C-alpha cells in the first residue's frame, strides 16, 4: 500500500484523550464517513466504552451498513458489546419541532394580544431552509445532554456540513439575546402602561424558554469546543477534490476553535496486490494515488490517524466493520 507516516494512530489518539466523548466524521459525500464512523464506534466499544453511533443524516444509512434495523430508537448492535446505534427519524424530529414552535407562537400572540392566525407565522418560521437543520441540531444536542453513554459517534451529513451546524450555535445566541432584549422592552412597556402593579410579578414562560435555550446553546458550545471531550475527524481519499474539501474544513474549524481529531485516508489501493504488467488503467490509478498520498502527507502530516485499503466489496455488516475497525486501529 502507498504509505504515509502515522505519527499518532486513531488508537493512540483515543488513549491520549481519555475523556473523549463526542466524535464526528466529516468529509465530501461518498468518501466513507458513515463507514468510518461505524468502524470507529466499533473500535471504541471494543476499548470498553459504552458507545452510541448516531446518524443525523436524513439518508437511511446506518441500518444499511449494520445490516440491522436501528431506525428511530437506540438499538443494541448485535455482535458488538457496548455498542448501540440510532438512526434519527428526521421526519419525526421536524414534526415535533413544528409542534413546539406552534405552542410558542400561540403563546406569544396571546401574550402580545395580537388577534390573528398563528398559521402564517408558523409557516414563515418552518419554511426557512435552516429550520430542518436546526431541528436536527437540537436533537443532536438533546442526545449529547442525556449523557447515557461514555462516547458518542455522530455520522454527520455531507451537505449540511458540521461547521454550519456549529456556527449556528453562535448565531443562535445572537438571536436569543436580541429576542430577550425586546422581551424586556415589551415587559417594561406593559408595566408602564398598566394601572395595577401585578404585571410585574407575572411569570413569563417565553422568557423562561429563551433563557433555558440560551443556556443549552452555551453548554453545547462549551462541550463542542473542548478538545478534551470533542474531536472532529475528516475522511479523505487519495484524490484532489476530497483532499481540498478536508483542507477547507480544517481551516474553518481552526477558525471556529473546534477541535480537529485528525484525518483518515480511505480507499487506498493496495499496491502489493497489483502485478507490474496489470492493466494500464490500474497502473495509472496507482501512480496517481502515489502522488496524492504524498500530497496528503504534506498537507495533513501529524493529523493523519489511519489509512484504510479499498476493499473488494462495499463495507456491510458487523463482521466487515470489525475488520475495518481492526485496520483503523492497527
Ligand atoms: N475502504 C472501502 N472499501 C470499499 N468500499 C468502501 C470503503 N469505504 C467505503 N466504502 C463504500 O463506499 C460507499 C460510500 O461510503 P459511505 O460511508 O456511505 O460514504 P459517506 O457516508 O461519506 O457518503 C459505501 O457503499 C461503502 O460501503
Ligand atoms: Mg454517509
């Protein structure tokens, strides 16, 4: 196999970061994020950590990869002790989020004494393209805060990239601050306009919600930027585009202060298995790969945590994931 020097393997990283709790896998679509998240989860479980492999990805992928139904509930993975998997039901999450928003808007309209139909407001709020994403983000945070496992492995979606997911927590707190300011103004106005003093002591559930929300976001941000607890891993192939994508992600993450756990190189063709008078197509691919492996070493250097070969078939089922985990943690 084309080789790169691995200064700190995945296993060594895990050992050097004993409090590691939240891990994520990012990279371009199709590079093997789900597979790597699965293999890492198996490896962590085998290290004795009670591990949850969760997918916030709207594409049904974990059940397919594990070859067992883990949709909609935290399910023990057959054949691997200490491992649970959970493919989050996107539709259900979004529906629940809509119901919550409706309650809040209804309350707000009543509070502000606006007679009107909440439906329009709800439509405006939930038509926002960021709505689904933030619903999924909140769901992820709920899972993190439940704190039922030693270690969480999140298989993140390729398009709704993880950076945006995290960037959102800063946007959220800006938004919440703004909301709270106008709540306070409104409250004061009410008190001034009111003849009785009782308004002052009136409970404000919307304010309570906002405070609670802000607290949750601040907490999430604290966890997600703590290098002792959190690590984002990136998957690349020995190809130009995936390398560029990972480079960009890493730069962004550094900018946001989000801990980067390292890079895994996937689908590397085993050179030893290739005869020198093999097909020209194959020889070309291998020569190209050598060039990109050099590039990967130059670009990512001490961040490289592992190299995985291109298998003869797709990676499916627990047995094959175990094989992958063993190679990842060799
Ligand atoms: N090292 C590998 N060898 C062979 N097939 C692989 C390898 N890594 C991933 N695959 C296959 O490639 C496809 C894409 O992998 P997947 O993990 O779903 O990518 P992503 O989650 O990044 O979109 C899947 O069919 C998977 O089984
Ligand atoms: Mg995937």
